[in-house]
C-alpha cells in the first residue's frame, strides 16, 4: 500500500510541477496514507544538499541553481523534529503532515525561533528524502525590481541500520556542470601542518572524498571550474559543515573562513 501511495505521490508531484496553473487533477490522500508516510519519514536524514533556483514570470531560471546552507533532520514520528544546521547545534521543532486539494504531501515545520516553512515532499523512499519549498520574491535586474519565485530543493539521505556516522569521518562533495578540478586540504589543529588529502583533475562527474579528521582541524577546498556552477558541501559524521566561499576568479573557487571540523557530542 505504501509503495502504491508513493508512486501516486511522485506522479502527482511531477504533474503538478509541470502544470502549476492546472488544478483539475486531484489526488485523494487519506489520514491513513499520511500516517503511512509519517512512518516512513521517521528517522534521521543527513548529508543535506540544498539548491536555490530563481524563476521569472514565465517559469524560466534566471541564473544557474545556487548552493545554500542546509540542515539535517530527525523526525520522531510524533510531531517532533530535531533540526541540525551543524554538528554542534540541535534545534527542537515540531512538524505536521498535510495534503492539499490539488494533491501532494506537505511537511509544515515550526522552528523554535517562531519561524516556519512548508515543504512539499517530492520524493520519499527507503534512502532518499527530497523536499521542495517556494515563495514569491523580487530580483533587481537591469535597474528594475522584477517579480520572481524562489524555489529551493533539499535532498537528504537516511541513516541506514548498517551506517556508521560516529567514526570522525569528514566527507567533501563538489558538483559542477562542466569540467572541473578539485584539491582538498586539511590543516591539522595539533601541529598546524597543511596536508593535501585528495585531488582530481578535469572531471565532469560529481566528486566526493571521505577521510578521518579531528575537532578544530580546518578544511580548504579549491575548485577550478565555473564559479557560478560550483557547489561545495562538507559533512562531519553526516552533519553539515558550513563556511564562506570566495571566487578568486570566474573559474576558481575556494573555501575560506568557517570550514572547521567539529563532531556531534
């Protein structure tokens, strides 16, 4: 039953995403269906990857998708959610599942600071959770303010029963839609030495590297490739590490302040 529901959910979401103004197709989702989805949602979702796409009035992207900071989540199945924006921070919020007359399943999250976000569940299976959110916005372009829609998509991975996330492991991922090169450096807190941990030249595939590190070690990632198309993410035991990114040129990107390793306590 759950697999059938999820298939309906994926088809409905894809249809609605391509035909936003067509409200004639409805998908009936019952309270029992929501309970089944909630049971599958329960658990820890880590390695978040969040992208922002700004759409104009015609639904056309105004520039390439941009990489944003994102949080990991733990849903307890009983309306409580832990939000983890970094390895040392756990925010306690609440959530509610709902549907709309046009179909789709939504997660409404209330944050402890009083803010909230409505996410549409685009994908939910045993390993992947993808959430989408959108809101009206304006963009300053050619001297005028243009109405736009800011759409974010966040993809996370479930912690499986055989997954170990307490091994002091750091993971680096880099994506670019063209050919690019990567160098990953680690400056050790203990002795101040900087070590080249991994590198790759002239690849067009998504890059990732996993290695052990210690608290307060510093990460530096250098990417040769189109700056506007470069996404860099770092994780400590699956939880996001964030910091500043600088474009040294239109074809070179480097992480700077803030990329310090810490692990969940």
